[in-house]
C-alpha cells in the first residue's frame, strides 16, 4: 500500500477512534464522576487524557512503516 494511502487510512481510523473514545470518556465522567471527590475526577481525567495513546500507537507505527517492495 502506498505511504500516502496508509496515512490517509490511518488518519481516518484515528479520528474515528478519538471521536468514540471522547464520547465514552465523557459519558463515564458525567454518569459516574459527578458525585466523586475532586481528586478522583482529576486522577480520572489525567489517566483518560493519556490513555488514548496506547491504542493509537500501533496505528501510527503502521502508518510510518515503509511500503514493502514487490520483488
């Protein structure tokens, strides 16, 4: 697959994932964290704010990999 196409596909996948991830994180925070102590809310958002990188890193690595040469 050409590198430009890989980057386009990766971008679409990352944007779709981030949209779903954001909605899930917000629904959890509104549904369960409204009555939680302030420190729990801060800890939750610190973890949730960085946790998106774990599932996105393999996609980014795949996007950056050079295309396989056809021999």
